[in-house]
C-alpha cells in the first residue's frame, strides 16, 4: 500500500479529523477570550457554542471511518445534521463579524435553513425507517436529500456574500467548503470510493477550510485588539494622540534627540466659528488643522490634541528648524482652511521636562493670540525667556 492510498483510506479521515479538532480547539479558546471581553455581544456566545458542534461532527466522522454493524447509519445521519447546522450558524457568525453595522444582516433566512435541515432529516427518518439496514454503501444514498441540501446551502451562502462587502478570504473559505462538498458527494454517489485522489481531497480540504476560518478569526481578534489600543491612545475626533499618550511620545523623543521642540497651536476665533457655522462645520475644520499638524510632524515627531481647539506637535530639531516647521503649519492652515492659528514654540533649551516645554509653548502661543493672532512666536523671543536666562 502506498502513502497515497493509505491517506485516502480510513487513516486519512482520522488524521483529517484530528487536525480539524486541534484547529477548532484553538478557535474555541479565541472565541472564549472574545466572549469574556465583550459579554454583551451575543455573536461571540453563538460562536463559542457552534465550534464544539463541529468537534462532535468530526469525532463522529472518525468513528464512521471504521464502520461496524450497530446502527452506524444513525451516526451518519447525526454527523450530517450537525455539519449542516454548524455550517449555517458559523457563516451567520462570520457574516455578522465582517459586515458593516449599517448593513443589516437578516437572521430569518438562516433560521429557515436550520429549520429545513431538521425537516429534511425528519422526512428522511419517516420515509426510510429501514435505512439502518442499508446495503454495502453504508446507506449514504439514503441521505441523498440531506447531502444535496448541504450543497445547496453552501451555494446560497456563497451567493449571499456577493451583495455584502465581505472579506475576500471569507469568500475563498466558502469556495473551499463548496469544493469539499462536491468531492464528498461525487465520491459517495458516483465513484463509490474507487477514485483515491477524490477521497484524499475530501480528507484534506476540511483542514484547509478550518485553517481559513482560524485565520479569519485570528485576523478579527488582532483587529479588535488594535482598535481597542488605538482608541486608548488617540483622540476620537481628530485621530491625533490624546494628551496622555502625546506626553509619553514627547518624553521618548526628548530622551532620544539632542534637540526637541514643542509647537503649540490654537485655532483663532474657534468659538465664533462654532456659533456661526455650527459644530459639524467646526469639527470638520478642526480635523483639517489636525491633518496638517500630523503631516508636518510626520517623520520628525508626533502630533496630539491638548484639548478643545488646542493642538500640539513635538519634533526633533536635529534636522529641522522648529520655527520653520511652525511657520509652515501656520501658513498651510491659512491657505488650506477657513481659519488661522496662533502658534507658540519652545525648545529643549527653554525647559528640561515635557510638561515644562508645553507650558512655555503655551505662553508663547498666548503672546501670538494677544498680539494680533495668525502668527508664530518663539518662547526665546519673549521678555520672560530673557529674564529666565539672566537668572
């Protein structure tokens, strides 16, 4: 017996089921972590319930790989029902995960498909009560209705993804499952186990399918972790670092660079803009200014939102002059938006700590604000800085 023939036989099914069970166990662990973190999310609970059903199905397939005489067709029926129901539920879960909230995913078609599964299985048992005594083929031809219904369900779910903005890897997993079902049905009803490569395909493709599902779920977990982390360090409106994380980034920059500067910007007449044009317009302008701050500090530092209409940038001054960067920000805001900004700049020569640099840049910005607005003031040019240098 060659290795190819060995894998195409019962041992191949055992190896396939064992691999799938390992993958499903890892997915259960991830789903439980998701459920623990988001207890109000019904979808994670459904995922945690469905995955063990697949494990039960593959345990039954492992048993059926070495058929005996005691009612094994009943096990075949049970495995097929669990397979179809689990497949329907798991696809509902993944569609929920990867469908945008604004697109309402209707659950009724999935309920109908699950209900039809049990209705067809009941009709199977009622119309063919003697299928447990089926002949040498193991009675698989008696499960014709369920087997082809499984194929139809797969095809319908695959078609449904065309109308939804789904991850392409998810669609690829459905195609893999569809080919798996085709191979299984072709072997069971046409070739009756006579084509070794078809048997091998039906053993290997489930491993590929559940690996694809595992990667999709893993990707979702990573996205959730990244989203949670991102929301903890950035301002929700502007996308800039929040005050706490900006200070952390500035402290890191201050330790790495020989020279550091803080640029403090305040949007001129922002309250008037709010009153005359409304909050929506004002928020849009704030985002524009924030984007300019982010672009001008990219590669040389970081930008953050200090509060309200006050925005900050911390930059290294080894390669650039802070007054030129500040002037570039001021000029771009004036040219590209409907507002202007008053800007203050302090350098590491003025203070030794980040909080002190922010305070001094704020003083310089206040001087710009009270002496005409839409200008850049270096703290070193202020009388307070000259007095400090004499002390």
